[in-house]
């Protein structure tokens, strides 16, 4: 039995293992918890976790923000979607993506947006997004400074 719920300040540690699988640059649970609670949450970041009843921490997590932009209007933007490596292939990310889509509709958003890396290691994620009818609507450019 799986359970999806929003994780609030004080529960962020439950998301750390899955977040570190996606964002290893933060190196430790403490660093990712501090980032989320001290910098991201004050800017509107929210975090949802899927629990499988076997692991104490969330096996899949999704971080998102409700934002309004001049280009997109009122949308939910997904910053992070990650499943623990040993829990992949069980539909957990699929369920969390459905959950955040429902949340975006509840909030009255016009759309749901996310960026995804490119390369063979991202093909499974791209298939997931396509199954959820997300279209490739832009190229995202960046410059490392």
C-alpha cells in the first residue's frame, strides 16, 4: 500500500535519500534538508513524498512551486522528481506526477511545467512525461558561471 502526502518543515529529512539520488551535488542529507527548509520553502517550494510501507523515508519525492510568469501565466513548476534507485520501475513517479497534476488543477493553474535533462540516462523519465501528455515546448539554455 502506498501513501502520498505533502512533507512539511520538520519532515524534509524523509525526502533526503530520494532527493540525493537526483541531486548528489548536495552530498549529505543535512545539506539537502538545509537547502530546502532555509532557502527553497521560503520561496514557495513544496515537497510531496510517496511512502511504500517498507522504507521509513519516502521512496519517491516531488518538489514543486506554484508560480506566475509573463510567458506561462499561472502554473505549477516541478523542480524535482526522484525515486530511490531500488524502488524504480514500480510506478511511484507516475503516481506522484498524477498527484501534482491534480494539485495544479485544484490551485486553478493553467499548466504544469518541468525541465528534464537530456541523454540516454533520462529516456525513462521522458517516457513518463510523454505518458502524462507533457509536450516538449521549449529548449532550456544555461550558462555556467
